[in-house]
C-alpha cells in the first residue's frame, strides 16, 4: 500500500516536472525581462545626419557582448538612400538589390554578432520610406494595402533571413506604426513577434506575440527597475534606441547610462537581458492580450494626465511606468483609471450644464436667443466630434482636453435644449389655456395647470 502511494506520488511529481515550463519551475525567482531594441540598422549615409563614426555599432555590440546581454537589432533591407530615389514595388517579381547580399563591413559585423549570440536580428521595414501625407502619423506600413504589406514583408524577410542564414521572425515597424493588415500579413508569414508602441491595438488574435516600446531612455528604465523591486513574474520592459541617440556629445552620456543599466541587469537575480524569442510563450494570458490591456491602461493614464495638466492641477495623478505586466495587474488597475476619466467627463458636463443654466436666466424673456445658443452649441459639438474622428484617421489618439471639450459642450447643449423646450412648452400651455379660462369645471384645465406648475 505504502509502496503503491510512493510510486503514485513519484509519477505525479515526474509528470508535473515534465509539463511545467522551465521558467515556472523556480517559484523563488520572479523573472523579469529587459529587451533592448536598436532600430534603423543599415549602411550609414549622409541623409541620416548622424555624426557618430562608423565604429558606433561595433562599440555598441561589444558593450552587449561584454555584459552578456542581448540586443535586438532592427535591420532595413532596402533602405532609401536618396530622397529622390524611386519607390520600390514589392508586387513586381524582381527582388531589388540589397546591401545585405553584397560583401561589406555592415553585413560582416551583423553576421558576426548574430552568430556569437549577442544580436537578435529583427526586420525593421522594407525601405523605411514615409508613406502617409503631411499631418498624418509617420509610418511605412500603417494604412498601406494588405497586398503591398504582405509582398514587401515577404521580400524583406527572405532577404534578411538568407543573408544571415537564419530565419528572422521578429518585426519592428518603422516609426512603430502598423495596423490590422500588418498583423494579418505577419501571421501569414509566420512571424512570431511584433514590437510597436502603445498608440493603439488593432489586433484581436493570439497567434502573434506583441511587446511594445516602453521607454527610449536607459536612465529612466534603470530608475523604474530600481524603484519597482516587487514586480510580479514575467514582466517585460522594452527599451528602444536609435543611432542618433549615440551621436554627438550627448551620445556619450547615453552610452554610459545604457552600460549602467546592463551592469545592473547582469548582476541582478531577477532581471535578464533577452531577445523577443527568449521570452516565455504564455498560454493563459498571451502577450498579445497583455499588449491590448497595456494600451487601454496607458491611454487612460495619458488622457487623465492631459485633463489635469490642462486644468493646471499637475502632479495629482502619478503616471505609472510602462512595464508589460501580467494580466491580473491590468484587471485590477484599468477600471480605476477609466472610472476616473468618466468621473471627470461627467463633472465637466455638469459644469457645462450649470453655465448654460446661469446664462439662460439673463435671457428670461428672449426664448429665441436660447434656441440660437442651443443650435450654436450643437454645431460646436458636431465640429469637435468630427475633429476627433479626423485625428483618429491620421493615426493619432484623441487628447484628454478634446474629450473634456466634447463633454463640456454636450452639457451646455443639453441644458440649452432642455431649458428652451421647457419654456416653449410653458408658453404654448399658457396660450392654449386662454380660451378655457372661464370654464373652471373642465378637467382639462386642471391638467394644463399641473403642467404649468411643474
Ligand atoms: Zn526606424
């Protein structure tokens, strides 16, 4: 009997060990992940206007190798070398020439550090060409037709993968801008990771993993990490860097701050510097789900900050650092931030209504003026809402101050219409009452009076 129980328990423990992922086995350690992105890797040209020497990347890659860290390098396969250069057509059958397929120091350096495990290569666009017209958010992929996105991603992925002799399945969109078609094309091409920013979430699936840019400042990243010692497990922080960050006199400071961060992570028990594909594959709450929640949570905070800052109440809302947190964190936090927004908007609408009510007392005897005010505020509200729709169309989020203006205007408009219509009703009631005034016994008179008295 005892022997049977022992065998049973050993079997259960054995199975549990086999089916539990490696990162979940050690409960004493909370694993946190630092991902450093370095965008825009391509042969440097005068157009980039960076006065860092050609040895910048060698120094950067060496820094990561020395501290046993990983660097995600976003590579541009067919970079625009000249603003006048004609746009490439990925839908044509010919693959355009790329610096990746020709012998040069840039590809040699990249290959060396990919093969020694320091660099985790990612695709950073096709040409890195700005597509949307002026006034729209910068981007190469966002709002482009699906067929174009699929074809350009396919060509770019094939070019980069074949030049590095290893499959590249991480996409970092230029200017962090993407849309639902980008996600669809990435799924089709079996990309595993997408790293945009927290501007919007236009992906409802779970096949693609998403981890957004959290900060571009290594000093801020280190400060957040040191301040938040009690983070739950599987938290990720994505730091985004560019060649221009390392240029000039300030570039030296940036380098030093980045090194400090890497030293901290190297000696930390909880933090690890990883590439996207080193992150654990989540089952219950996927990275895509976390990303969507993070976007909602962050947007709510941004809107609230904007509202309070505009009202001159600064520092009341402490914006929290953007780590990519577990699902339970967003479940417990998002309702609070969103609730605050609704409270502020409701209060603004009430203030608008009160202003309209006070104003209406001045024009007691001029009902037509109230109607004019109601029409004008209705027009203004439509104008504000159409403006918000247009802003969303250009790829930018609607600011808190506009939401407040919409709420305030709606409050004013509703109050003017209500006051005007109630006065109209009173006026018409008093005119219809006139002929019946002699007949006191008519029940209809009582009902008219009761309307009048309310
Ligand atoms: Zn870029």
